């Protein structure tokens, strides 16, 4: 009889325990990323990776650190191409809606820095250039929850503003990949 009462109390208490486990303590994301980079001519298509770490302060708000690297080339003059890479390092608040067990939409406002490196071959040898600047990332996405420890980030779409050479660049980034959920609140 004692065991039956214990199990009945445990079953009745399950919703209380489940409320505290709606949000993971932290989330680790990694995946593919595409960046449409704004340049003075017609834009650049850069492919690469995106990774982020988010520490959830509660069910709705977390602090995210987002890192990405994108790579490609651009024609400087006919016959001369430069290898390009852009890395973006940002942090800021992330807001998640966890009212549904299957999907988790989120939005974030991130600030930090962007760095562009380029190199090309000339008659004088290999020429390298680098520049770093302020970066602002505004966006969000949608995670499809596979289970309590893993989700598929269907998409993360971001507006990425940079200020290279004193000019504002309006870039667009979209990413997809896997989210590993660590711990529970």
C-alpha cells in the first residue's frame, strides 16, 4: 500500500517537475551557413559555418555567443580573383518561445565584430589585406525538437550590419544545423 501511495504522489508531482525542465541550461548549435555579403558592385555569395552557445537564464531569455566563418572569392579586375573570408563574432540576448514541445522559435540581438581577410596574386607576389569592424546581428530562427537533448535548426535568418571602410554594409545570413541541449532548468 505504501508503494502505491508513493507512486500516486510521484505521478501527481510529475507536472511540477516537468515545468522546471522546459528549458535546457545551455544550447550548442553548429551547422552550415550562407552569407550574402554587400559589396559596392553586386554582392558576394559566401559559404561556410555557423556556431553558437546560449546559456539560458530562464525559460524565455538566454545569453548567446554566435560565431561564423564564410569563404569565397571575388573578381577584382578581369583575370584577377581574390580569396575572401569573413568571420563574425557577436554576443547578446536571445529570446525563445517554449510554449510548444515540438518547435522553439527564437529571436536575438547580437553585437560584436566582423573581420575580413583577402589575398590575391599579383606580379609582386601574394598580396594580403585584413580589416576588422563593428557588427550588429538582428534575426531569429526555428528549432524542431527531436527529443529533450537534440533539435534540428530548420533555419536561422539574420540581418548582419557591418561598417567596413566607414561604409555600412547590409548583409544577409541564413544557417541550418543541429542543436545540442545541455542540462535542464
